[in-house]
C-alpha cells in the first residue's frame, strides 16, 4: 500500500485497511461487516439473513398483508440470536427450522427505526420463520382505491427505500446486507402482481403468482406492486408495465428502453439483472423513479408526450450498476449511490442525444446545487453539504438533497477532468466489476480510487481534493462549469423579449422541457402580472400536460398572484403525489396568509392521495395534524 494511502486510512479512522487480507474470494462472510449502520438494529457480525422465502396474501379490503417470511441464515458459531428490523408489524409466531416454535423479543419502539426483533438461535438453526401481518398504515405501502388510479381498479405499491422495508417485511433493513429471495403472492382475481424479481407478463386467473430474485439485493430494493396491469415488450430484455388506460401514453415516451439499456452496457459493462422493465405507477407515486431491480418504478409525470423527461429512466437504469450492483454501505454514503448515478445518467444521455443535451442537464444540476448549498449553509446545516453525511438519529431521507446527487456528480466530473475520460471510464468499469453485489463506504471508495485510478496511472492526486469535496462544506472553487449552448440561446431569447416587450420574440419551437425549465429559472423577479398573463395567453402554460413545466408555472403564478392558474394548480396538487413537485408548490403557498389557507384547503382533499413519504413531510410543512 502506498504511504499516502495508508496515511489517508489512518486519518479517517478507517477500519477497512486490512480488509483485503482475510477476505479471500468469498466476500459474503461475517467478518466483512465493519460498517456500522445506525439505521438498522441488525447485528450482521453475529448472524445474517442470506435468502428469503416470502409467502403472502394481499388483502385490499383490510389493507393488510398476511405473510410468512422464512430466512436462511448464516451465523457466527457463538451467536445466540439474530436481530431483524420491524416497524408497526403484528408478529404472530416465530419458529426455527421446520416447526421449532420459540419465544422471541420485540424490543421497545423507536419512532424512526421501529422495533428490533430478537430471535434466539440454537446450534443447529438453519432457518427462521416469522408469521406476521402488516398494519393498514404501514409506511412503505400505499393502498389506492379504484378512483385513485387511472383505471378503475384498486392498486397497491411499495416504496422501501430508505428504511421502510421493515414496515412490510421483518428484515435486516440495512444496505450492507444482501440476500436472494423467492415469493408466492396471492392477490384478488383480476390483478397482476409484480416484484423486484423475475416477473409474470400476464394475469393469472387464480391470482397466485411466484417470484424469484437470484441476484442478492439489500432490503431497500424489495418491491411489490399489485393492480390491473398489462405488459408491452419494447425489446429483447426490456418492456413496460402500466394500467391499460396509461399504456399508450407510456409507450410513446418509453419505446426506446432497449437502446437505453444497450447504451448503458456499452459505457460500463454488461447488465447483470437480465431484464429491465419499467412499471408506470398511478400518479400518487411519491418519487420520480425508484430503481427496483429488474423493475424500475416510475411516476406517470414523466410521460410528457415528447420523450423529453426520459433522462429519469436513464437514471434508474444507471442504478443497475451504481446502487444495485455496488451499494452504499450506509445512508451516510448515499452519494455513492446517487452521485455516480447522476454522472452515469448524463453519460447515457450524452451518448444518446449529444453533448448539447447532457450539458443542459448538468447546468440544471449546478443550479440545484448552488441553491441547496446556500440554503444548508444559511440555515446552519453546513455539515449536510458534505458528500459524506452524518445522519445519526435522523431519517435518511433528509440525505436526499442536491448534495448527494449534484455535488456527487460534479465531484466525479472533476475526477474525469483530472484523469481524462478514457482512464476514468476504464476505472469505473473496473470498480463496478470489483465490487459487484457488494456494499462500499466512502472511505473504501476513495482509497480504491486513489490506488486504481491516480496511483496506477501516475497522476498526482490534488492535495485538498477529498477534504474540499467529500469532507468540506459548500461548492469547491474548482468546480467544473457546464457549458450549455442551448441554454445560452434561451437566455438571449429572454433578454430580447424583455428589452423589446414583444412576446413574439420568444422562439420556443425547438425547446425541450429543459429549455422551458431554464426559461422559468432565468425569469427576473421583476416580471409583472401582465407579462405572466401574456405568457399564458401565448403558451397555455396553465393547461400544460407537462408536470415539470406546470410546477414552475404554478410557482410563478403564486408569486405574481395569477389566480387564473389556481384551478389547474388545485387539480394538479390533488392528483399528483410526487414529493419533488408538492414541496415547492406548498412551500411557496404558505409564504402568505391567504396562500396558507388555500394550501390547507387543498391539502385536506389531497392528503389521502399521497404516500407516507410525501404526507410525512407535508404534515410538518403545513403544521397539519390528523388528530
Ligand atoms: N433511489 C432514488 C429515490 C429515493 C432516494 C427514494 C432516497 C428514497 C430515498 C431514485 O433513484 C431517484 O433518485 N429518483 C429521483 C429521480 C432522479 C432523476 C433524480 C426522483 O425520484 O426524483
Ligand atoms: Zn437515484
């Protein structure tokens, strides 16, 4: 080991220096768990799960899942127990091996983490089984009635990341612990069930479905969706699942999935999950996308009709390498999942649509980063602008900021700039291969990069690179600036419009969604009500079908009190559950007293359509209480 690298390890108090010595080929050994995960009760160094057999009945009437989870376990010879994470589960019975029923302990409730389930082990324990029922308000689950979907049939979907899997499966809910799984799921007739696994393509009239996931995954990638769904194949390894009423729209935007997959493979090596399908969910899905392996979950708000929001699919696809194959060891290392994925996403978009396209995305990233970084520092949370986070005692979802995504992206772009694209690409490919189906923390990655990218190519590692980017606040001075020709054109267009006062100087025929977003971001505060009205008359923003554009438009409408847009805004807020849109709109509304009243009125109607991750944040923002 190079001296500087060794020093680096010591300085960071890194425990993984001697890791390579005794690891051998089989890295799934108990000794391998040096990463303490403060968001899980599990003690993998004592005993861990390696395979799950899940048998479940989905009950839409009671909004519960009745299930048995059976685990194969691996234990340290002296271990006396295994610890699983649970949250709000009704544990009915626990047994070892075939039928050795035993006393278990369900520890005290922690608001954030749930309850530890301690199961005693004996010398010959090979499997443990847990019979349990989920609660109707299990945090991962969203049960939709027929009116809340685009079809006319109830729907269930899960969202496990970051620490919600434990609310529907008792499990070791830590990104450093992987297992394979099989499942048997019974759903009401007429429904299709899908998981983050090998999936059926057609409905089964009996309502029984079987699943198999042969690649080991962490718990946050466990996923289930049940509804009136159909399948459309888009290529030999790709396809779309959607409700029948949405399918046509979904195909229009997502028909190129196969070329996305092939482009990604060309960049960073073979796709390891065999199949890449996208499930288009009902609009209440709280995120843009979720990289559930083999079956990305996506919001219907990316269906813009002109394919201009498909970078989100490139993002979730990229997670098949960064995140799903090589996983952040703890949520403090979240940037390893998201920063890499944004970098990879933009590379896919560059390969498919050209550099002038991907530079628009990078420019938007920079804007988000500047805003987030300023807010964090101004609010006294400068440490949350470090790439390496410290989320102790907090919900890991608070790490879902532009820091992990965009500062992470620019850090990797910086490395690319320092080492050259070819070397960096080779290194990334090697990194994904080296850590396939493993978890890694920030320090392990930095060390690996120092040795295998800088050291190997004899490139000097700039002295303050890591302390500025990874362990330092805000935006380092040496940030690589994106250069977007297309955005410059938008800026010129705005200048002309504002100088001449002639709205017809705005030439928007060739604009994609990104150019429109830039247009809104660049609009000066001084713009007046009459100009807002004129914009609407010319571009019909109020009735736009594009959720990204609508959100920017509503923000402007609220600021300028352009009430013509309020009906459409209410309709949008009631029908869309994506947190990224809801938070800014409600936040803008609550800035004035009348706005606050309007927000609360809308929220009362809308809340039932939101998933826990959205209403949990909105309840706080709006000071809303259900009791
Ligand atoms: N894995 C994330 C979603 C996530 C992060 C869920 C943290 C829960 C906790 C997903 O890959 C993601 O980043 N989605 C983004 C889209 C993307 C294009 C930035 C989203 O949903 O907005
Ligand atoms: Zn992501």
